[in-house]
């Protein structure tokens, strides 16, 4: 078969190249480092880890990223094999010796007889003669390629920063305090007038909250990030610093809302959460993008009435990050709808994290290889971690095209909120006679059921796809 081109030799590109070569197809991997650096990388190794050396939890029974590790191992991932071989002690997490890890990936790729590594920057979209190619150039995609992607997909389709509001697991919100209501009970398309979850604050609670935001520990931008503070996207702590009333006239305004638990007392301020996935398991905090450090963020956000026990699927942030509007632009096999044969992979598709980026590289590599071999492309089921992440990226959770165009798409780590609910019979709770089952135990049992199902379905999927 003729070669498949992979652009970018990071976590996603290296994994994609490996998966393609495993199918006996030649790969040309184009990596600019060696000729041109990014602002965060320091070496010319493939799959360099730009910051932490951790792949996060390795617990495949209770943790979504642990499930993703296990699925990648089942799918013969080079990134996981290299990580396992260069593990350093880190409790339940999988952490690696960063130099040993990236040296191992580089050696495996460079010595593979079917893979050719070319050290060059791609300055525009791949030429038309590359009928099968993958762009995996990451959050720091070189500017001229980013410009070409933007020109080809439309100005609205490429983001250079992520301004992320925290996302909360719906079942950790206390609905004895919070209530469902849209502002002025407005019924939008597909809405019910009860589309938001509202958390009320009185004056004392609001003032303490504003003080905590001002005092909270914040992350500083790196000099090269050049993050602009555009209006409509200001971090909440910056709004708090601008004056005690700013938040109450911004994202926390109480207008058009009546506390269902206490209708006669007007809330002084309200935090609204909007449904974030079609499954209804995740809610994002509207207008709550923040640069607070993760520890401070959790502590301060749990001051909000109704969120005292909140579990966060992801915390807020504001970073330099190049990514495309994948739910609109890509099909279910990560292919650019407007240019079949060209796929995207890794963080540029709007996943977040080393493991997630590598796993989307793994899928893109497999899909591209199947296409080259004239095989049917079989995507992983949504019940697997692979499938749940893929559905987040390609909009598989989204029901209508109208919704697809309207939703703001934000990068996300893998988490159980992206998985469909487990079948009720599959949730196994150990009952101790005379003891009530607590909500927390139910949540743990539910996650375990989703993890078991994911691994079984992943093994079945891999069987189907000849692995
Ligand atoms: P990368 O690993 O960045 O790989 C992209 C590759 O493409 C690079 O090697 C680059 O040199 C190359 N390239 C770019 N443009 C071109 C071009 N035009 N032509 C040829 N080659 C090109 N995730 C975590 O899980 N933990 C962390 O601690 C973490 N810290 C991060 C810190 C920073 C500063 C950033 C920016 C991101 C961080 N991430 C972190 C997020 C993300 O998971 C990593 O960036 C991850 O490396 C993404 O994998 P990738 O393969 O998509 O991109």
C-alpha cells in the first residue's frame, strides 16, 4: 500500500504512526522539532511530555483515565508500552521517567522498518496528493499551519485559547438547595423552561464568596502564552477584583429566577449551571472561567450553596491551546468532512491530556489504516472509554445539527460523565445488613459497572477489528 502521512510526532502522532505501521502500511511522520521548536518543548524527542510526568490514575476499576490506559494496552499502544517500561513510583498513578519514556518512543518509531521520520515543518495543509493523512500538531501547532487550517475551515472553527468553566457531575449537586429553572422561564428550542440548575446566595454568602475569589491562589500565565482577556470571557476572580457588584451584574445576576425551595425570598445572587452533555450527567458553571489554582478552586466553588459536595469532571482554566471545532468539522472517524482522507488527532481535536491525545491518535491511526486497506471503519462503541471520548469530540452525543452548530465546544479529559449510564442490573452494591447504602457508595458502584462494561466492550470491539 502507498504511505499514510502523519504530521506531528507528539503523543498522538507517534501513536497513530505506530498503529498504522502495525497494519503493514508505510508511514511518513513529519515532525518539525529538530528544525523548529515550540514554546513548551525542550528536546527533539518524539512524544516529549511538556509538563507533568504523570499519566494520572492507573486504576482501571474505578477511574475513567485508568480505564483508558487499560483499553490502550489492549489495543497494543506504543505510548502505554513505553510508559509501562519507564514507570517511576507514584502511588496509584502511572508516572514515568520523562527522558526514558520519550527516548523509548523515539527509538521504537525510528527503528521501525515501515516508518520514515522527516524533520520538517509543514507550513500549510497537506498537499492534495496525500490522499490519506493525519494532522496531529497539538496545542502549539506552528502558526502558518494553524492559519491554513483556519482559512480552510472558517474563522470560528479554530480556537487559540481555551477559557474553560468548571464542569460538575450532576448527581453531586444538592437539589434540596438548588432548583431547575431557565431565566424568566424562557423556553428555547428543545427546552422546557427548566434548562438550568440554579444555586442561590444571600448577601453574606455572596460577599464571602467574592472575598474568597480575590484572596484565592491564582496561576500565572507563561510569558509566551499571550492570553488576551476578551470581554465576555473574563476570569471570575478578575471580575471580583473589579468591584463587589461586578459578578452580581454579570454571570451571577439573580434576575428572572425564583428559588423553588423558598419562593418569597429573592436570592441576592445566583450561580447557574447549564447541561453540558446530551446524557445530562454533566453541568457547566455558566460564565465561571477561572485561573484559580485547582486546590483553591475546589475549595471556593464548594462555598456555593448546593455545591458543597460537588464533584468536578473538570476544573476551570484559561490556556494557550489550538483546537478545532470538531463536532462541526469532523465525521465519526475523525475525518474532515470537507476533505475526506484528511484526519485530525490529539489535542487539536479538543481532547485534553497526554493519555487522551495518544488515544485519539490511536483511533485516527486505526481508522486511516482501515481506509487504506479498503476495510470497513468500525468505531469503538460509546460504552468504551475510547468511544466516549470520540463521541465527545465528534459530537456523537449531540442529537440535532442545530445543536451541533450552537454548542460551544470545550476540550475535556476523559471522565465517567461522558459514558452512557450503566444498565441498572449491572451495578453491584455490597449491602451490609442494618446499614443504609449511601449516595457515595452508589456512585462508586456505578463507576465500577461502567468500567467493567467498557473493558468488556473494548475487547469485543478489538476482536471485531482483527486485533
Ligand atoms: P504534542 O505532543 O504537542 O505534539 C504535537 C507535535 O507536532 C509536536 O511535536 C510539534 O513539534 C509538532 N508540530 C507542530 N506544528 C507542526 C508543523 N506545522 N509541522 C510539523 N510538526 C509540527 N497534558 C497532561 O496530561 N499533563 C500535563 O501536565 C500537560 N501540560 C501541558 C502543558 C502545556 C504548556 C501545554 C501546551 C499542554 C499540556 N498538556 C498536558 C496538554 C496535552 O496533553 C499535551 O500538550 C500533549 O502533548 C498533546 O499531545 P499531541 O500529540 O496532541 O500534541
